[in-house]
DNA sequence: CGGAGTGTTAGTCG
DNA sequence: CCGACTAACACTCC
C-alpha cells in the first residue's frame, strides 16, 4: 500500500521512537532482514539508540546512534505497529485482517523491543517488504538511483519538464511511477494527479506542453500534501475503527472508483489495465491532447 | 472452485 | 539502453 504520504505519516508518528533504546530483536521471517543472518541482525541492533526517524521515497529510515540506519520498505502489504504502554497503538501501512489486537500474529515477521517495555511490530502478509540494516555509506549506494522528492523545493515544474523531455515517448503515468525519476508516487497518486491535471495517464509525455506540465506539477504536490494532511489513503487503526477507510479515501477522485461516477462531471469512470497496473480515469474530464 | 487482481520493485529476456 | 514480462507471496473478489 504505502506510497509517499502513507510513509510520511508513519514517519511523523514514529518520531516517538527517538531516544528509545532497543533491548531485544525477534526475527520470525529471516528473508526480511537479509543480507544479515537473524542472530547477526539482532546482535547489531541490540543496545542501539534511535536518534531520528526519516523518510526517503517510500523507505522509512530509523537512524541509530552508531550511524547505521534501519531502513524499512513496506512494499505492497507491509504494516508497522508501535505498541506503547497503556496507550492506543500507532498503526501505519497496509490494513490487515487478523487485527492489531493479538500481536504477534502469523504475519508478524519482526519485533523490536525497547527498554521502556514498548514494542514495534513489522507485519507483512505477502512478505515483499524488508528491514535492512545499513551503514550510511551503504544507504547512499542503495538510494543513489532514486529520483527527486516531489515535496522538496527542488522539484519545480521546470524539473518535471526536464524529466519529460528526457523520456518524451513514454506514457506520463509511467514516468510518474518511475522511482528513479520521481520518488514516492505510486499507483493511487499517479492516477489522482493525472485526474486533477485533466491529463490521461496513457498520454505520451512528450505531448504535454508547458501549461499541462505546470498543471500536473501542481496536481502532484497538491494531492501528496492533501493526503499527508489526511494521514494517507490507507487505514490507520483499521481494525479498531472496524473497517473504516483511511482519511484520504473520501478525497480520491478516481482510484478504486472503477464503476462509480466522476465527482466533477457525473460520467461513469473508466478502469483499464495499463502498463500492468490498474489505471483509473474519467474519459470526459481527461481528454487526449 | 478457478482465475484475476492487489497500494511495489528488482530482475530477466529479447 | 528500452520495454515487456515475471517473480517474490498470500489473500480477496467475482
């Protein structure tokens, strides 16, 4: 699930981990912590103090006193749950059946204990996600190929135009999803950005003129910021609030609304498979250029 | 029941 | 280098 807004939401909430010390680490799915072996991973983390919680693209960074970074990618179905003592848990990532009540459950692959008795659980139904412990240098290498942060000041309409000019023959949605170009946009926000900019996701990028590029640039920033403000599309406290959708869901215009009508013009929305991904748009509001 | 689809991305093959 | 496809995995939906 998690795209940039969801990981950013989680990052902000997990700031609470700063200054906590890791007392114990339990790995129940060894592949999650590769390339380290389970004992080695645990040994390296034990005693570490958390100095900061950051984000790069869709990766959550838990920075440690030693200078190493515990990087976590939730991929499609990962979920993090921080269980403070006697307080409501912090839940982020993909909502999961099986609940957050009885942890650990069969999808819990990593448990980090802190000296104050609180715990961080990493659940992942499909086990695509990972928690990699890296040095600063390894982190640099790992993220060297990742594109610009769309919410950074550096991401201007001109930068977007430059990216488009580099790959003018690719469909615009493909560019938005390409993590080596722009970091953190996934399937939901790619479709939503295109809708707001009134551009078809399949549109050949090179056909966009400066005006459309400006609109798209604006749309990307608007939708990402709105979603962060709404704490993401994914359900937070999903099971405790009994299946209620995440705060962003009512604000989605096209994603997941396949057979519903466009909120702007009333036309029935279209859902197709494009580039291997479910792609949603309004054939009335979004016309070929 | 079978098959398609799912918020991701790395790797392979032509 | 590029695009198309697949695998990693497990569940839900039709």
